[in-house]
C-alpha cells in the first residue's frame, strides 16, 4: 500500500472510531502529529498530500503538526499534549519514540480521543489501531538482497531511528 492509500485507510479508521460522525452536520476534526514536518522525505510529502485530498473528500478538518526533527521527542510529546487540549475527534500519531509517546497516547484516550498510530507504533494498548507496512519483512528483504551481492565480510545496519518501532523492526528483520 502506498503512502496515499495508507493515509486514506488511517483516516477511514479514525472516522469509524468517532461516535456519531456519520450523522454530524459539522466537519470531523482530526489532528495528525508527525515525527517531523521537514518536507525532505518523499514518503511523508506523498502521505500528507493524500491526507489533504482524503480530508477534503471526506469533509474532515485536518490539522497537521510535528517536531522540527525526528530526534526531537520531547517536542513531539508537547505537540501531542497540545493537540489533546484542543479535543479533536481523533488523532493520527506517527510516533518518534515507541516508549516515550505511550503516556501521552494514554492521556488522549483517557480524554475520549481515539488514537490511530501510523508507520511507527507506541508502547500501549490504549491506541485504537496501528496501520503500517510490515517493517520486519522489509528489513528481511533488504538483508537478503544484501547477502546476494556480498561474498563475505561484516555489515553495519543503519536505520532512520533506533527509537521508533519501524526502525527497530526493520533492523531486526535485516539482522535475522
């Protein structure tokens, strides 16, 4: 599933979780909290283009925020806490840290806000659902492709993040 398809599935999941959204006259408010808003990653540009298109098509009022960099976990936590204060109908979270975003996710759910995690999960069962590629399988495929071109030697595994579930799963898949 491409980035646009993934974001449409996530928006649909959020809308299904919002009580009574089908009979509402006003738009549904959804907050997207990204790892980063830096627009250098083609995947996230495509995902946000898809989100804007889907939101327009579905009558969703979308607010997109994120930290300056994926490594700014404290900033992402603060942004998520700020989003919770606005009481959106749902939150889509792309977590930069599997462990540290869990408590804020729990707080959102405690406030009655369904949370769907996308691409990178959080360490809590409170979120409604998780939508992502099979990052472990992606890592395995990359590792197998590397083995096909190398005769011998040591390999360093580099990933985009050692804190997010997607980065950890990809590295583990490549290593296995």
